[in-house]
């Protein structure tokens, strides 16, 4: 499917983070094909949908990786949090 322009992946970064695969591998392998991202923070054990900066997710690695994507290839992003207060913490952090 690499030659199919309509093919992309939804990369759920919280799920990737709690997997046994290093985040660098997820970013290197899937980020170039990601058309959509799900982002939230967690404790590296469970997908808890905490706001960004509230737990252990490596946001510096995320920032460095996402900045390498050309603007015309940037994926859409879904912020996954549980309530309005968490959303506002997320927005302020970003």
C-alpha cells in the first residue's frame, strides 16, 4: 500500500507509548504515513487519557518528530481527554 496515495494510518500515541516498542520506532515507522494522530498523556502502563504534560509521555520526542513532517503532510490530531478541565490543561501546555 506504500504506493497508494489515499492510504494512511491513525497513530494512537498513547497506545504506542504503553507498548513494548520504543517510541522512536513508532515515530520512524508510522509517522511518515500517519494521516491522523490521537494524543494524550498516560503513565506508561495504561491509556488513562490524561492531559498533555500530566504524566510520563515523552512530549519532547513528539515535538522533535512532528517538526520533521512537511507542513503539507501534517496529520490531523485528536486530543483525547476525559473532561473540559483536562482539555484546558492540554491547550495551555501545547
